[in-house]
């Protein structure tokens, strides 16, 4: 696909879970992603991409995970182990510092904050698909956390719904190198139309 294809009218950036718990020192999940995040230069790459898409006039959609509240998942027939672990740790707890946006990635005027997702997909039980279609979006660039969970699941769903999907392999992280390899080298090519680095994406946006 030509580099000039990322038009501002038809392209959106999906930024998944830019919470303090994931991205800031002191966050509950930061110690688990820190090694991979530092190795790929995650935070600087996220800054580079958000700046580049804003300069290009591309709309940013914040795709947030459910902020934990007391009672979440109680009396559910079959919450997943991941959901139960999240509830036990009170990850992204509503009203807590960890459940606030990382200060570098707070929504700006014109950004769209999608309804919170309960599992891995930013589309399931949210208004993401509706919001994208209302804006005439057909291409999505997906960044954020985690590579092998919410990024992969949201991107797979985007492809199934007919969107062109670009993954940025150094603008995400996971709990291990093996999980990153699975997300990008093994699974990514089965659903993503393009898998780029931050530098490659920035060049594509500049040359479009």
C-alpha cells in the first residue's frame, strides 16, 4: 500500500489504554512491561507518533480499558482469569492515579474518548465502530498496551469489520519478548495489513 495512503479524512489513530498504571513509574503494571518498553523505546515512540498524527491532522481515538470499580465481575458466570487478576489488583481503578491518563497522552481538544472496554477488544460493547464510521474512517493505526492482548484483539476486530489495520511494533509493549514476538511476528501478519516501526510510520505520514 502506498505511503501516501494515510489521509487525514480516512485515517484514525487508536491509542489503547494510555493509563498511568501501564506507562508511568509507580503504575501497577509498569514493572511488568518496563523491560520491553525500555528496549523498544515505547514512551518516546508514543510521543513521536501522537505528535506526527496531530501534525498530519489525523484524528486520535482514545480506546480505554474498564476502570475498575467495586463490584466489577461479581456474580459473573465466567469472567476470564485476566479479568479476575485485574479486579484483584484493582488495575486502572476509577478515581485513582493509576486510572488517570499518562500526562503526556491526555486527550486533547478534538480527540474522541471511546467507551471503556471490559475485555481485550476496544470494539466489543463500546461505541468505537460507530464513532469511526461517523467520521468516515476506513484505516486505523493501532498503538498502546498490551501487544498480545488489547492491541491484538482490537486490531483483529478492526480487520473483521473491514478496516485497514496498521500495527506499530515499537509503539506497544508486553510482559515478555516472547509475547511481543508472538504478537508481531506470528499473529500480526494474519490480520494486519501493514506492520511498521515508528520511524517508518512517521516517514509515511510526512510523505503522504
